[in-house]
């Protein structure tokens, strides 16, 4: 069991029967020495985000999440098919609701991290930064350059992101999958 003071970023807990991972945590001291921990946590099964304040004396159970390497094979009608990387015939599927918004950055044969909770595959985790090819990019329009200009491009997975004006069709860009934003041009 974890006390409220042990709830830090990256801690995985079981809350209301579901596994969660804390991605923001801050401690606050109230009057007369009592403290609370404010958290934002992501449900590992469906990706929902929850804000919760834990008070002194509250305890939560730590979740045992096992991780393994998996490969994305294909998507069809809202279902995403993956296989274990060491055993391609051992396949599993997840729904679009389980994966969440990161599904727009999945490309065939992408290696991801599978998450297992209570002997059941509950979700996958993409690398934080992935490289994707730009398939459609409108020409950059010159104009007021006091601020850096951006344009919207389409990636090989069908996702659209904002990039600087110098990015063209055929370029490979690095995308942060946690926030869905352009980080840099590779080539």
C-alpha cells in the first residue's frame, strides 16, 4: 500500500478497481500540518484522465503492470491488431477506445510496448518520439515573418499536425506522441 506522500509522477496504482498511472503530482500543506497530494492520472485501460486529491491517511494499492514488446500489424473497423514481437503468431486486439488518440500515429510494423494487468493485455504504449513521413504539405506562404509561421501537413498514418513552413512533402519529421506535436525535421 502506498501513502499519499508516495504518489509521484510515474507511479502506477489501482484506483476504484482500475489501473492508473500518475503523470502529475504536487503536494500541498494545509493548516495545522496536514498535507494533501493533488494528482492527475491516466487510466491505463481506456486512457481517460482523472484529477484526484489524496488526503493524509489515505492509502492506495500499487498496480503491478508487466510490459512486453509488441508489433502493430494492422487496423480494421476500429480494432487494432498486434502481435508479440518474439512470437508473431500470438496476436491480440485492442479497440480504438482503449488505445485513445495515439492511434493516429500507429504505422504498420511499429514496435510498441504492451501493458499487461492481471494476466490481460490492457493497452499499448508508443515511444515518446516517432518518425513519420509527410505525405501532403501545402506550400509555405511568405508574409509576416515576425512570428514563426506554421502550416498543417498530413503524415503517412493520416494524422495531421502543425509544422514550420519549411517542411515539404516527402520530409521525415519527428513527432511527440504524448502531445501530438512536431518536434523536428529529420530529413
